[in-house]
C-alpha cells in the first residue's frame, strides 16, 4: 500500500510540474478580461470576470455541498438506528 501512495504522490507532483504556471479557468474568462466588449457600461465590464468566477465556484462547490448533505443524512440515520437497536436490546 505504501508503494501505491508513493507512486501516486510522485505522479501528482510530476503532473503539477509539467503544467504551465498560469492557467485560465475557461476561454470565456480570458476573453472577458482582455476584451471588455462594445457599448457596455463600465460597471458591467468590471463585474463580468467576477461573475464568471462566482459561477465557477458555484459549479465546483455544489457537488461537495450535496455530498456533505447526503453524508450527514446517512450518518444521522445510522446513529439513530444504533440508538434504536441499543434501546431494543435492553
């Protein structure tokens, strides 16, 4: 098991070193920052990259939120089941 963990760590380190240093989240984010567009107000131009950033955080965070929620529901159900079995046994 140790060799698997060590090989996985080395593979992840090699992957991170091979990737370029400056990565963009998506091509639209890069375009939104470099070319503000025509006929839009300054406020909308400045908020566009921030809106992209928030939407990316939302899309990345939603699976973790759902996993945590359902994990908590399962944990609470198992705990109640154990308490019920303990009460039934005595």
